[in-house]
C-alpha cells in the first residue's frame, strides 16, 4: 500500500519487551480476566493513496479503533 511504513525493532528493545511479557503473564496468572479490562487501540490515517499508521505520517482523516474484552470500539 503506497506509503506504508514499518517500525524496526532494535536489539535493545528485546529486554524491555521480555519484561513487559513477564509482567503481563504474572498479571494474568493473578487474575484471568485481566486482559478483558485493557483497551487495546490503534489509529489509521487515510489519504488518497490509502491507509497508513498515524505514528508515521501527517494527519489527514483519522480512524480510531479499540478492542476491550470482546467488544470493538470505533470512532
């Protein structure tokens, strides 16, 4: 898709991601409904060339979507 960009992970990102995963696994072990109370989100920007992530480009038309539990929230 035209202007699509990606985020590259660096080697120094690995320990931070492992710590986050370990923390998340511990929270789930303490409370199996933990993930149901987290709102996971992302944004997209649309222009004439198609969608691309807001984090990488200037603002045009924004679409925000979130998931909490088994519900999709969109504006």
